[in-house]
C-alpha cells in the first residue's frame, strides 16, 4: 500500500496581489521551493524579452499583454503535466485578476490568490532597499510607486478567488 503522505499534491495555480515592495516575489519564491512547483516571473520575462523597451506604464501594458498571450497556454500545459505553478505576475487590478481567473477556469485546477496587505511606508522602504541593491531588473522611484499604486485594488469577494491574506506585522 502507498503511503498517502508520499503522494504528490494536486497541481495548483498560485497568484499574487500586493503593492510594489509588498513581498510578492519573495513569497512566490518560497511557494515555488516546494517539490513539483515552479515560478514564472513576469519581471524576469519582460526584462529578458524587452530589454530597454519599458519606460512607462503604456510600454508595460503593451509588453505584458504580449507576454500573457504566450504564457497562458504554457501555464495550462505545465499544470496538465502535474506541476504547481506560481505565477509571479501582479494581480493588482480587477482587470489583471479577470485574466488570471480565466486562466484558472481554463486550466480546471485549484487556485489560490495570495493577497499581501502591506502598508505603503513599508513597501516604499523595501522598494528603496531593492533599488539600492541593484538585484531587481527594474528600478522604481517613489513617484512611479505612487502612480502605479493609484491603480491598485484589493481583491473583493465577488471576483471568485480563493484568497489567502498575508498581513504585515512589525
């Protein structure tokens, strides 16, 4: 008889919602460190596919739309192969979450939306540290943070996600 503990868990699709600097990529890396899981990072793919082309929000929207068109069938194939996918793409607006909800529905797999609820001052401090480290493919000013964050919308019950909230503690 097979030990149920040794059975791999069913493939799952993980999404992340949180402001810049909230810790989405850190959480994504932790989730993807589990056996049978992998992370797909929008920032990494955009930086590799469109080096030097993303200078503002319009550029981001154009390039991210192209990437999503390619990534969606790839994610479904990975899930069908039995892998858990951590999609490190910002689920920060109702529109972006609608795309993710469609992806989850098309895959027929369980999903979880991780909502990182972190105060602006903490996000900005982390952003400054990230910018200074030079390890992230993009540098974001506080002005850009404020402009991008103005579009942020926390997930709501009517969107149909299984949400796991990650609060911030000092």
